[in-house]
C-alpha cells in the first residue's frame, strides 16, 4: 500500500512538472513569459554541434552511396548490420564484367585477337574489382565507422543532455514566473526556495552540457585523421587501378598517334583492322603514305603474292612457334601464303618469320 501511494505521488509530481513546462513553453512562444537566455559561448557550442551532426550525416550517407551505388545492397547491408550478422559476400560490378569478358574470350578462342584481348581485359577488371572491395572495406572501417559512432553515440548523448538542459531552463523560468505572481509572504518564501533549487539544477546541467559540447573540437580532430585515412585509401585504390590499366595498355598496345576516331562510322560495316575506331575521310586524305588496312588491300595482297610493309598496331604475344610476336609501332614485311587462314598473313622481321594476325596490322604504301 505504501509503495502504491509513493508511485501515485511520483506520477502526480511528474505530471505537474510536465504541465508546468508545457505552460511555460507555450507562454514563451506567445511572448507572454520571459525566457532565460543561454550564454553566448554555450549557444556557439550548441550551434557547432548541430552543424557537425548535419554535415557528418550528409558526408556519411554520400560516402556510402559512392562506395556502394546499389541502394538495395545498402539496405541489405544495413539490415545485416542491425541483426549483428555478416552480410553474404557478393561479386561486384568490375568482377562480374571481368568474368563475362573472360568467358566470352574463352568461347571466341584465346588464340584469336579479340578473344585474347577480352581475356586480358577481363583479368584486369577482376583485379580492379578486388581493389574496389579493399577500398570499401578500408573506408568502412577507418572512415564511415567513426562518423557513424559519433552520430549514434556521442551526438545522442549531447542531444539527451541538451534536452535535459531545456527542461531545467523551463523549470527555472516557471519558478521565476511563480515568484513574480506570489503575493503572500509564505508563498513568496516557498517560491524563492524553489527558484534557488531550479537555478542550481540549471547551472549544473549547463556545465555538464558545456563540457560535452567542448568535446566537439576533439571530434573534429578525430574525423580529420579519419578523413586522411579515407584519402589514403582512395589514393591507393586509384594508383592500383592506374597501374592495372597501364599494364593492360602495354599488353594490348596503343593506337599510332595519327589515328583518329570516327564517330560517324557506319555501324553495319565492322572495321576490325583498327580495333574499334576507323580513320575519318579527312584524316585519311592528310595521312600521306599511310593507308588503313582494309579488305580490298588484303585481297590484293593475297592475290598478288607480293611482299608489303605493314605497321604493327599493338603488341601481340605468339601463341606457339608458328607465330611471330609483335611490338606496337614496329614495321615488318608481310606476304600471303596459299592455303593460309584468311585472318592471318606471314610476317617477317630480319631472320624471324611466322604467322601474324591481320587485325594487328596496317598496310603501308
């Protein structure tokens, strides 16, 4: 019975306090009651904390989008995180593209120019996918996790204490209002006692809140270190990708400097002799003695059985002893042999001789 009486009294007291705060807050909004203002330093700290929270959330969310553009995958990772379970490993886009390229190249034939190039590109894409996975893991650990810990930990504590400070401030101002309205000496004495208590509680809460808010500067310093880690992770990732593509370019070779793309090329006429782009008419007219290898030129060469000079478009590694390895931009002698596959010519460089793929060559006049 005594416990029940205590609970009822506490409930009534809490209800009275809540009602008093609601009345004070409403009167302040209506301009019918005075409001105790916080000191300028505390207001600045509160503003700084709020600003930090807003921008940290924006940076965190956009970083998550950058690292994982797929919204469904982000939701899945969020659910697994809340369930405290490890999300299943999934193949990423570069790895998937790489696998498709490798499979296509294998089916077209590793010995063909296109198939060989696809396999090499696919292997590079898979390496980029691995680097991408490492970037995500490193960034999540060293950058996103500290930001999330601030939002879900430190700032929640600050918000809780800030709300408590607001309540103490409302209690203080309500006590001031009651003291002003007190007429009887006994009521006035009781109101003065209440004012001293609420003022003391308000000052104590303001100090607690101030100490927490001053930690925002340390938070900025910590986030700066995390930002440096994120930049370093990105730098490592892009350096790896650059090196991978540089190695791939060396394997595939590069176009001669006088090759230009022709965006108006007829899509119905494939031009494998220049890989993916053809020389435009204007560029062809100004190319002088350079003539792009085309079917008619090759047919003439096969029919005449004569020797011609040809420039190598990009590197080629011989698949066996019957083929001739090539280096981009070197000039070799080529000729046709009766009965040879239409995709190949015989190439000669000094005392070296072997089959060379026509897609790697351009005939010269």
